[in-house]
């Protein structure tokens, strides 16, 4: 995934979605990765403002939690239907509750 903080570094094209954390950090991810989340998929497939602009703010999700959530989306996309050995997705215990709430909201 891409982690950018400056508008001048924005990847171009509709293949990317910008996810914005509570602190204002911007994460640019491919639509394919973003749509692992049922919530984000519903937003992007609707007539909502987020679908038109490709920007989804998450004012209740911290930067660290949103970053880990995006990592999980990559992981899930990579290993769904995999026939190889699936590595463990490590989660720090101090982040577990926030990740659980975030993944519940994002339908992961």
C-alpha cells in the first residue's frame, strides 16, 4: 500500500482510493484492496460522495489502526483461496480491541 501525506504525491487514476485517518493521514490503496471491506465496497458502489471523489474519511479510526486494517486487506486478498501455507497475521495485543471494532465497522 501507499502511505502519503502530501497532496502533490497523489497517485492518479480511478484505480486508487484515498482513505483518511482520524489524524488526517492519507492512505492510497487500490480499489481492489479497498473493496475487501464490505463497508468501503458499499460506499464505492453507491451514489455517495465517496464514490464520486474516491476519498473516504474515517474520523473515528486512528492512523495506526487504519494502517493495520489496510495491511489486513492486502493479506486477505493475497491469501483467500490460497493453496500455499498461510502465514500468521500478527496483531499487537495493545491494538487488538481497536482493530476488532474497526474490522467490525468495515465488515472485514
